[in-house]
C-alpha cells in the first residue's frame, strides 16, 4: 500500500476546490489586508493549500507559511524511534506559531488525515506522544481556544481518509465521493457559496439568540442509554456560525458547521450518556461509549472498542473527565442526511448533538473576552489540555431546557428543534 501524496486532482472538481479555497479565506478566516497566515495541512492536501495561498494573497495576506504533516513520516516514528521520542514534541515550532498569533497572524488548519492512521500502534505510545504534543501546543492552542485570533478549519479529501470512509470503492471513486460530500457540506456546490454562508450564519444566529433569551440553567437529554442533565455555566452564552474574535475579525472557525454551542458547568453534570456515533480519536476508533457523571466528573466509562484509549484520554489531566462544550445540531442537518460516517469530528459533530470533554471556549460566556482564567473557572468553565467532541444526538433523543425555577421548555424532540 502506498500513501504517497497524489498531486493529481482528477477525481476532484477543480472549480469546486477553488471555491472551497475562496470560502476558507473569505468566510472561514475573514482574512484582513496585511494579515499573515499560518497553515497546517497533510501533504496530500497540497492542491488545496496552493489555492488557499493564492486566495490569501489576493485578499492582501502579508506572509503565508504552511507546515505539512506526512503520514508515512509519522508512522516511521512509531516503527523506528527510540522510546524517549514519545515524550517529545517540536516545542520550538509551536512556540513559533504562538508568536505568529501574538503578532496578529490568522490560523488555518486543513483536516484530512487518515483517521485510522495510528490504530495499529501501541496506545501507550500514542497517548504519550499526544500528551507531549498537547503540552507543547498549549500556548498556541490557548490563543485559538480563547479566540484571540481569527481561525478556520476546512477539509481535503485525502485518499487515505477517503478509503477509510468508502472501503468498498476504488481509490479514485472514494476520493470523488468524499470530495462531493465535503463540497456539499461546505456549501461550495452552490452557485454563490458566499451568499449561502451569509444566510446559513443568519439562521444559526436566530437559534443561539433564542437560547440566550431563554437563560436555561440546564439541559436534560433523554434517549436510549441516555439520561443526562447538563448544568450550564453561569453567564454562559450560546454561539453558532460566524463570530468575532478578540482581534475584531469575524470568522467561521469550522467549515462545515451546523451547531449552536455553549459551556456546561464543570461541576454540574449528572447521569448517564451513550455515544450515538463512533469517535475517531487520533487514529483510534472508540465505539459505544457509555459514561456516568457525578458532580460533573466522569466516574465510570466504558466502550465496546478503544476502551483503553478512552481511559488514557480521561486520565490526561483533571479537566479531561469534565465537559467543556455542549452543542445542539438537528438530526436533519445536511451532514446527518448524507448518512456518511466520516470518522472526522469536524463532520460527524455537525451531524449530531454532542458534548466535548475538556477545555471550554471562553467566548461562550457573556462578555467572555474580558474574563480571566480564574473568573471563567469560578463561573463553571472547565480547563484541560484536551477538547474532544463526541456524538450523543440521534432521532431518538429528546432535550428539555430547565429554567432556574425548575420549569421545563422542550428544545428538541426526536432530534429536531421543538
Ligand atoms: Zn462542537
Ligand atoms: Zn468542540
């Protein structure tokens, strides 16, 4: 098997790929005249990187710098590196990225790695490498999580990812089908994607405005294997679609996006919840997750597949057992309707209501931009090295909003807005 990058794009519509690049720069980043841009990408995504770089310079970018990852090089580390390698990370690189963001650069990540790349590797080594990486990445990641800068993630139909999603198709057919799914979900199959995104952002804004007006103190999820009360953080704020970073630039961090989301209270989550889709976490598939919360903390966790990786994830740090995000997505979202399991959080989280373990988003608080880390913690915001979304919504899940006086308002019924 070869996973060498294929720089041919015969299976990928070049016009739509160009539209995706334009959407990433104009809608995703809102890149400003003179702003620098840092891109991270799998090397197979080179055709998209080149188009994004072109659109970025057309939008007036200062300097565009791209850092590539290569699957074969990553696997070579697991096969041949000395044991001590797995506690190391390229700290100098992440420090440089943090510095670039401090100096005003925007960040664009292209997703598309083979989600099962590390599935054959020793989970202990994977966990150590991930932890070392998370720690080194922290200063840069905080600037992203705290929304100091405008940032965006888009996806590229990497052949190794496409083969995972469509194992029965030839590589070209799989890439073509995944490309079409990415283009549809990213709204670049439409004549005027920029206008379509403006309309979509307005719709998501209507939902989050309604939820902000209701001021629920908790959400109650019920469904097969799920009876979960998610307390919401004090002064939480719902967000969805485009929002404005602390640098004043309005961007769409995720393309695609279908969710409205906010911050749960790290100490006020009770009950049991079952995942409704497998979670692909850095090369391992974790399936049929079932966890029980007490006082906001996961006290029991099991999974039919990948349980060992899940328990290592939960032991990353104290905040890894608590929630940092709760998000609502109707079951009829276009990604859900596609019926495709993408093995990629960016897509699968937008098919379904979800919760995330770990770090919260400070922007999901009233006046969040002015809050210190201690103030966020006091309001119930969680802190962790990780932020891992997993899917708990389906057409069998109901959600009630609970007001501070205990009264209930239907929010979703059978996976749709009530
Ligand atoms: Zn989310
Ligand atoms: Zn998330």
